[in-house]
């Protein structure tokens, strides 16, 4: 699914870097279209939510965990997760899908991540 526009209650979830330099891929799209703030590496910004995927798996895992908690606390919003970490950062869906396990029903994962979680293969 390619996200081109958002309803007022939707949030575009994308992969960022430690500097919040949203220069390419989904990060650039979030900056240009959905209010991502240059220099903000993590969290809600406009109608987007950044997760640093470029600073190693430990940072990625921790930020994804904070996102899962945040989404659970904001059920009035619908979070559309891109294939965070599977582009420029170079991770496979199998490596990172487990970071989103247990997310609330207002988190919509891309098919590639949802499929891994559904098959029980995350983190193997």
C-alpha cells in the first residue's frame, strides 16, 4: 500500500536517523507531505511519527517499543507504519517485525511485517 494522503486522524510512521535529517525515502516524503520536522529524530511531528532505524538494532528496538506504547495511549489516532528499516537501513522484515508485536489495533503494519508476525517468524 502506498500512502499518498492522510485522513485527519491518521499518522504516517517512518524510519528516520539520529539527526532527523529527513532527506530520502519515506522520511523525505514525511517531511514534504506530513509535517515531519527537520532535526527531530523520534516521535510525533505533524501527521507523522519518526523512529530512528539508522543507529543500530538496539536503538531501533527501543524506539519501536516507545512507539508501540505511544500508539496504545493514543487510540484516537490510526498509525500507518511504512516498511521502517527495510529500505536505506537495510534490515529485513523478519529482523524487525517482532519490534511491533503486541501493537494495539490502531497500528496498521505493512503486509511484509504483518505476514512475518502472523507466521511467527519474527526474530528467527
